[in-house]
C-alpha cells in the first residue's frame, strides 16, 4: 500500500486563482517511510496573492520571489513520485492522504494543470484519504465541546504536539502522519 501524505501552503483558498507555494510530504509504502519532500514554489505570474494567507504561513513576498519556478518544482516533485510509482501503470498509484485532504488535493491538481500536466490522476487514486474525517469518527462525543477542528486542536485531543511551526507544510504533514496512526 502506497500512502503519499501531502500538505500544501498557498496564497489564498481558491486553487484556480491562488498559488501553491509549498508542498511537503511523506511517502509510506506498506507502513515504511521511504521519502520525505519539502519544496517551495514561486507563484505563476497570473496567480493572486492574499496578504492574509502570507501572514498565516509566515512567508513574505520577498521570499516568494526567491522560490524556484513552479515548473522546476513540479519536475522535482515528479521525480520523487517516480521513485516508487509508475504513472503509466493504471494499478500503481498512491493514496493521497492529508488533513482536510480535498483542499490540498485540489491545489496540487490545479498546480499540475498550471504546469501543463493533466496527469494528476495517473499518480493518485480518487478519492483522497482525509485524516480530518477519520479523526471526527473517533471524536464524535467530544466534537461539541471542541473550539474548532483545526489540525492542532484535533492532534492535541490525541496527545500530539507539532514539532515545529504550524502552517509550515512539512511540520503539518509530520503531525498529520502521527495523527493518522492514532485514528486509522
């Protein structure tokens, strides 16, 4: 079983008009970690950038300008995926796993398309595995008393703390993997 845990950071909440600026992840095959990746991507020229989004993820416009071009990052990301998957084999794909996975999967799919790549589905099974929904099943009785259902709040319910700053995609995905182990 190939699980590709992915978290993204972006310049807003709309994957069609905002940029994916960080993609980080951990690939587990049959429960064994075989790859970790963490890429920062400059926005495409047409992408919108919300200052409020940059505040959340702690990235400045100057940092954005120093990030690698999106197509270069996309090629690097594909090289990571190619290590353990053959996109030409319809039976060989990763399960896309994340916390609020639809958000991240939509951003990655849109980023692929902006890079001129229509083959997101050649790498990943549909639908994505959402750790948030798995956690909800375990917390049905506690949910009404919780202030929110953010990753950090839910992880705390299971005794987990982030190892780094939240809203850094690598920190968030490491916490998501640990949470997945608690809720699967």
